C-alpha cells in the first residue's frame, strides 16, 4: 500500500516592477522574496525559483515559481494570500512599486 501526496502548484507568476526601479532594489527584492519563501513553513522547499526574468513592455518582471505543501484548495488560497501580503511588505519596505500596463504617447509639434 502506498500514499500519493499531491502538491498544489502556486501559479508561476510574474511580478512586474516599474521601470524606474533601480537595479540594486530589484536584486534586493529578488533575494528577500526568495529568502521569505525558503523560510515559509507552508512552501515546499524542493523547488523555489525567484529570478529577474524580463524587460516587459510596461514592467521589469520577477518570475516566481514554487509549490505549497497543502492539497486543500481553501488552505492553498490562505497560503497564497499570506505570501502575497509578505511580498507586498517587502516591496513597501524597499520602496518599490508594482507596474501596471501603460503607454506613453509623444506628440510631435509641427513648426
């Protein structure tokens, strides 16, 4: 007889920071979020990825990928919420803003 343990995947997600975010702040946020996940009791420690991933159209993206330990959907949502609050706290402490999709329009003046 065996027991099958199922891990619910925390959605691989991109966390978009504003383009005005300095490189050192991005590095600090990546390190602090990674440390937070590695110290979180309800995150499976087998695979945690937190990386500065991409220069997107409207943001500098940090890639997050990890699993929770729970197989219960309500518990998963509680853990996810807790992690989101922890990420928000880190960003607030580092004075870093989350980007939102935007476009700049430049109007050329005719002479």
